[in-house]
């Protein structure tokens, strides 16, 4: 009798395991907005326990220490995540809609694989055009109003509703929840949407790429208080998932779209601009508390990873995805696994700001070096960036007249040089440009070739400027061309708006 009972239990157990293996896992993609990697405790933030909920997620899964996004500003960065294509290939290079696309987006592909697809927050930044064919926009509340982007409780409600809808439809879910903190406006005293912990100027670290000053510290304190509110939102999302009973059948991805919204981070391609706190938590698959500090991975790899997990075939031909699946790294022992991404090389790019001003940049980063190419830099043209309006930048301008070190930093921020090279291992804050160092000419020559090959392979329009990097007239011609294209596009949009009002 005991043997018969044991046999029945074994059959039930095997059946349960087989059923779990054959069912498609849910995928929950959580992003935060404008948060540097080292603002997270489990990724090295000096502030103890600033991100308890993110740290809990990290303790349950796999942390990638050398993960990067492709772009230093939001709209194009998020489109890389959900198209698996570089901005110059998706054509989403700035803050504008691209309607006549000839490639699929995550939403299309996941739906084709039987998934319920939903999004919360940053909806108009996450696909080439809007409205896009998500099954549901969870930003819209049941009463028809929009959930407030800084309200932690509403993230719980949205996530819960999305999961319940998927359950009712008897489908696995692909839900993308985008938290709007710590994007400006930062939390401030009297904010009706509280943070669970408030930090003071004396509590916070000052990044090495900024100057330690009381006014700058004050703005950083607001930033870190907003980081804590972003963490509150992560806690609310995960609470909804845990209460649903689907935690064990859900793969959770977490990352930031780029670095903090302060000078030398946002809208740049420096190390802290693109380094992102990527976490993958998959119960039963990822080893709790594990760290991958070998592979360099990037946002362009996310969509192929989602498809590989969901067992959905990658599109091929002219619409093929450019990233490579991370599943062989996340779950090394799998049948028919793809080759892991290159371990020591990622590419990144920047094209224009939200106002349509073009300051194109290209970069290649290895495990040790970062090479940047800035064709817009001519010694006179100043970079247009969202961080110019920050209290930190205004204070740096004030101090520049009396502090030579800060003046030089201000000049770097404004004017750059055509080429930059940094030793990330020894100078992660990118303070010392080695482009003209005699000892590093072999390195820069190699990285130039790597960047050229990538630009050629991906048909990057900036290759014309790169080929003429020693010819100021050729670079100016390129900048004039792309800026004219941006101006025409924006003028056309303004004309349409005027015609609608008429």
C-alpha cells in the first residue's frame, strides 16, 4: 500500500513538473526612469538600504554588473528594449513617432505567442508610435482617469489588474510596468505622493563626476528621496505579483532606462549614463543572490531574451532582431541554446534631445575602455541637454568663474572633443580623456575599427561623419544634414497642429 501511494505521488509530481516545463512562463518587465546603477544598494550605493525592495529582488535572482542601455535618454532607450534594434535602425532616434515601421515590436511578437500584453507608464515612449496595439494600457484606471505616475499604491492596483485580466483570459502575461521615478520633478517636501524615506543633503554621496557643493547636495538629496519612492513602487508591484500566486511561474526583469537626470549622466554616453542595474529573477532557474560580472550585456538583448523564454521564433530577414538572447547566461544548461552574447563589447549611441537638437554621438565600450565619437564637437557648438535646467548645472556655472577645475568640467560638458577615451576600470567617472595619450594609441585604433565595423554592419548614417573625423568640413556637413532633417520633421508636426486648430 505504501509503495502504491509513493508511486502515485511520484507520478503526480512528475506530471506537475512536466506541466510546468511545458507551460510558458509569465514575463514582468519593470523599469525605473533616470536612475543610475550605483544608486541601488545591491549595486554599490553607499547609502545603506536605500532600495530594500529592489535589493530583495536581487537576492532572489541574478544581477548583471556589466549591463548597459544603448541610449542616454528615455524615448529611444525604451524603444531599443522593445524592438531589439539600435535607434538608427528602428529610426526612433529622438522624441517623435515613427508610424510606417516594417519591423515587429515586443507587443506584436508576444501576442503572436499567445500572451496577454499590457503596459503601465511611459506608454508613448515605449513603442515607435501611439496608440499601439497592447491588450491593455494599465495607466488608465477603471474609472477612465490616468493613474498618477508618482503614486506607489497605483502601481499595485495596475499590476494586480493586469495579472487578473491575464488569468481570466487563461493566458500567460507579458506586462511592462514603467516607474516614473526618479525622473524629475523629484520628490519635495509637501509632495502629496510620499516616499517612505527622506534623505538630507548631509546623508547623500556626491558622484565623482560632480562637484561636492551644498546646493548640489541639496538636489542630490531630492534625487535619492525619489530613488526611494521608485523602490516603494517596485515593492507595490512585487506585492501584487506575490499575492497573485504566480510568482513562481513569472520571470521578472528589472532595469533603469539610463543614468540620473544630472550633468554627465543623462543624455550622455559615459559609463554612468548607460550602466544599468539589470536583475533577472526566475524562481527555480536563477540562483538566488547570484552575480554575473563577466558578460557585457545591453538593452538590445532584452527582446530576443523575452522571445527565447516564451519559445517564440525570432523574426528573420529585413526585420531581424539585432540583439542576442541572454537565456544561455540566465539558464546555462538548456537544449538548443543560442551562443551567448559577446562577453566584452557593447555599442551605444545618442542622436537628439527632446527639443529636436542634434548632438549625435557613438560609443563602444569594452570591459576596460570606453571610446566615444562626437561629430558635433567643433569647439564652438554647445550641447543641448535636459540637464542644463538642473540646479546642479546652474551651480556649476556659478562656480566656474572662481574654480578652474569646475570651469574645465563645464567646458567638457558644453563643447566636448571629437574623440574621447576612458579607462573605465580606473576612471569610471570618465574624468581623464586618454584619446591623445601616446600609451593608448593602439587601444584607440582598435576601438575605432570596432566602432567602424559596427556602424558599417548596421548601416549607421553617422559612418559618413566617422569616416571624415579628421575633416571638420565633412563632420559639419553631416551635422547640418541631420539637423535639417530634424527641423523639417518638427516644422511639419507644428503645421499639422496649426491646421487642426484652424
